[in-house]
C-alpha cells in the first residue's frame, strides 16, 4: 500500500494512557484521535479491556484509517504474571487484528514491538537478518505479534508495519514495572534531586531512544510507503548504544557530580538475569534507509528530557545533534 496521504486522517491510539501514547496523542491533537486504554484517563474516548470479547470490534467499527497499537503489559510484569502477559500482549493483539479483518477494510496498523524479540548470544551489532529468539515471555509475545502482523498484511486484511522500539529513556513520571525502568531512574531521579537505585553493573550495555525519537518513529511509520517493505513488515529502529557508565558520564556532563552522587548501587540478581538476555547494539540499516532517524548521542537524550520535561533549556531539534 502507498503512503497515507495528507489531510485529516481518522486515527485510533490503543494504549493512549501510557507515556508514549499520551505524547503521541498530543502530537496528533489537531486530528482528534480516538484514544483507548484499559484504565481511565483524561481525554479518553473509550476505556475497556482489548482482550475481552467484543471490545476490539467496537474500536474499529468507525473504521479508523490509522491504528497505533501501543498497549502492552511491560517486560517485568509479563515475566512475573504469565497469564496476564499472554492475555493482554497476545490475545489482545489477535482480537484487534481479527476485528479489523472482519470489518473488511484496510487501515494502516502501526504495531509497537520491541528489541526483546531478540535473545542472546548476540553479534557485536544485531543486523536486519538476525533471527528472532526471545528469552522472555514479553519478547515471545511481541515476536508472535510481529508474525501475525506480517501474515495479516500478506493476506491484505490491513497494511501493517511493526517497529521494534529501543528502550525509551529518559521516561518521565513515576517508575513502571518494566525491568528496564532503572535505565531511566538513574537519570530522572538525580535530575530531580532524588536518590536512584542502580541494580546492575556499570558495564551493562543497552540500546536507547528518547521519547521524542519514539514519537517520530511512530509518525513516520504511519505515513511511509509500505511497498518499500516487501514481505518483511517489521523493522528494528535506530538508537544509541550505551553502557551504564556512559549514561552516568552523560549525566555528569549535563547535571554535574552532585547528580551522579545520588545514584546508589544495589545489585538485584533478578533484574540482572533479565537484562543479560537483552540486545546491546544494532545495525539498523534498513530503518535508516527508509527514513527513520535516531538521537545523535546519549547526552542529547538527557538534554531532550530536560527540555521537554524539566523545561530548563531551549528545545533541540528532533534526532539532530
């Protein structure tokens, strides 16, 4: 299918109460998107459990042209609650895709997948040909979602694109149940003058993008000409590979030693086991060739948080140094 054309587009955001959902909704406010989540929130158009029978059908009855599927039980919670993870992340996704198929129209579906679809051992940088072999329930659920998206798109039921988001950092607000939450916590809390706990060694390396970059990925995915994707509908997004030590060094550049001294090292074997199975670096060549753009450095990621959430510096341009 060709790119989604200009003009007012009827848009549905599933998972609109989450951090990325709220920021995406604000970006698309002029289009008055339909906003859905399982929890009540300001501006909600619909509040329901997507995995419950009949709820997905209600959401697509108005035939939105673009559907952002962001709703998910996050990594740590999906690992701790096996049944809930599969009910929300797999059953909810399948019910949505089936509802679209039965409505018999062909919208653009943007599926927020995750780099958790990959599992160790890893090459130095994960390329576009690396196999999906997740080592967590969350990663498995996202990998199944990717396969479903590809098959439903192949069959012409909708025009789908899956984007594997890096870990989003710095996440504003309160910590969530994601196992990756400390990556944001060791920056966000010190920037607010609060103590933060670091549960892993400084040598841990991971793949990151700012919330601003994530929104740009989603918007680009909603408009791209999907004929360029061929049969491979899922893409690893570009990002920044950084160790915890490099994160802390960037924090020191932005906020000084006083902020860094608020980080307390407190090893957590459970978190360390999960993190050991996560990707650390990518060669996201295909996404870059298709026009997706990442942040320029980890320092920029921190400065974006300061500008967008703490309002202490001029707003830099997205994805630029």
